[in-house]
C-alpha cells in the first residue's frame, strides 16, 4: 500500500515513528555515505506518508465519534424537553 523506500512496510504507526527516529539519528551522525543517505531519505519519505495516512484515518474516526456523541446528547436533551413539556401541559 504505502512504499517506505527500501524497508518493509511498518506494522503500526509506532513502528514507523521508531524507524523514523533511527533514520534521523543515522543522518544526524554524519556517518551515512551518499547512497545510504539517499536510501534513508526515500525510506523516511515513505514512512512520513504512512504516518500521515494513519493520523488522517484516526483523526477522521475521532471526528465521527465526536459527532455521534453530540447527536446522542442532542437527542437525549430533546427527549428530556419533550417529557418536561408534556408533564407541565
């Protein structure tokens, strides 16, 4: 699905972040040769894209959950108002 460069696709968001951290450490060390740097950058780009897709998916799901909760609260509030007006009428 998502290409993570030379590495295997991560099993989870946390795995991807851990690998990104390792790539950053390697690049920051200044010890990576030119071709390795290129491969690490490619892999890192794929991992960032994977992480973004995961965050977008989770964010969308959280928004749906919040909307569902809001609907429940509104419906519960409307039910209480109807019951109150019937009792007072």
